[in-house]
C-alpha cells in the first residue's frame, strides 16, 4: 500500500484535523518530513493553507481541534499543539492546550517546528495590546487608502486580520472589500 492509501484508511478519507472530506492531500509535518506514514497527516485545503500561512488564519475554523487533539497519531498531535500554541492568545485555545498531553518525543517534535519567540516579530496596537492573526481591530483614525480611491473611516472594524511577518508595524485586513495594509499605530484591538 502507498502512504496516501494508508492515510486515507487511517483517517476514514477525512481531514485529520477538521474532518472535511474536500481537497485532501498528504501533509508532511516538519521537521520530520521523512515522507513516511508516521510523519504525515491527511489535511484538507483549508487546514493546509492556514498552517502553511498562505491563507489568513480563521480562528473559529480551528475549534475543530477540540476533537482532533485527542488523536493517537503523533503527526496530528503535533499539528494540533502547534495551532493551539499559535492561537493561544484567543483564550479557548489556551484552555485546550492546558488539557493536551504529549509524550516527550512528540512534544520535542512539536516545539522543533515553532519559531523561537525571540526571533518572532510582535505586532502591537496603538495601546500596546498584542495582535494575533485572525483578530478584529478598529481603526482609530480616518485613513486615506492610496490607489483605492476611498477613505477608511475611524471606527471601522477590520475582522480577521493577518500579520505581516517581517514588519511589526504592518497588518493586513479587508476594508470596503479591498485587502489593504494598515499601520498598527492606527488600530486598537477589539474584544
């Protein structure tokens, strides 16, 4: 049998994180990435793109980890731990993370794929509150959007922001149907 057929059988032809049966592909969990069954998970396109960072993280999508974190498959446990760690500022992921138990080897694997905090760029709003991907922020000033021909008004809520990885002063969000870059000094985090 091939790795793909073994994964399909192991997962009952569903994403091993969210149980979707759409757009399934093999995902090699770094840094193990040996291509063997034990270092792979079967993921849907939504989970895969958000893990890889090509799509903005939709926090509510990851509520599926409430079930999948209990998997007996180490690769799935590692992915659940990493996503819960990434989203821990939201509150409920931290509660799940506190309940999750990983053996020493699996925990070491999970931690080895996470960038060290001292290397990470920290995004903060105008009040100094930490921002995370998927947060909702409110504009605190009217902003003229260059090239788009409109002004983003003060008080506008920008939902599901994404962080610019290499610049702590920039976030991205959708305003008036357009994806724009916003300076963090002009937003405040919404509760």
